C-alpha cells in the first residue's frame, strides 16, 4: 500500500502556511538527533508527513523540505516516528519544562551522557544514595556528576567519546 500523491498534496495544501517546513518521516531520511530537535524547535510551523506500510508516492517529495529517520529500522507507519520527533522537539520550547536550565545538562545536549539521579528513600534494597549527594557541598557534587557522566558514557556509549 502506497499513499496517493494527489491526496497527500491536497492535505499539505490545506495545512501549509508561508512559514511551514514540511518533513517526511522516512527510514531513508537524515538521522534525527538532539541537535535536529533543537533546530526544529526554533521553526515557526512544522508539518510532519507520515507514510504507512510501503510509504508515500515518491512524487510528493517535490513538496517536502526534508526527510528525517528516527533509526535504522522500519515501522508500519511514520506516526510513531512523528511522535518521537514531536516530543523531543516540543520539550525544547520555552516554558514547556519546569526548569529550562535542566535541558543543558541532559544527555545529548552535551558531549556526555547525563549523570545518574537518585531520590528517596536513602536506602533501598541495601543500595544507598551516594553520600556525596547528601553532603551539601555543591562543588564536590558537580565534580562527582562530571565524573559519573564520563564513566557512564565510557561504559554505555564509548562512541560518543570519539
């Protein structure tokens, strides 16, 4: 099943504005990254075009500004990919998150993965919250977080250190 070009074109014409950016969700598209989400969050109007099963009639690409892929795999439809792009992008808009400064420390907003987080209870199944986090020494906590980010990246995603 391939989505018809005339139907897609009519839908695009109905929702497109002068400042729209049309993005086709496509397994062959440019890989979606945090930097891409940041770029998209600055645009005034996005239209995410999703194929289903075999995708879209290729002629619609003349009406598309770019194609994005969320990974090297194929889904039954682009709707799930569009939800991923939407969530990653919208959370970067001003006032969406409670603390906008937290975005700066997240994984992929910096070169390293984010450090581990802890909450109550202090002890759970013989596992303790690291003592340094309870110390109140902000400089040492920042140093610990930096060390943990590097260690976590080295363990889980060494490719990010290249």
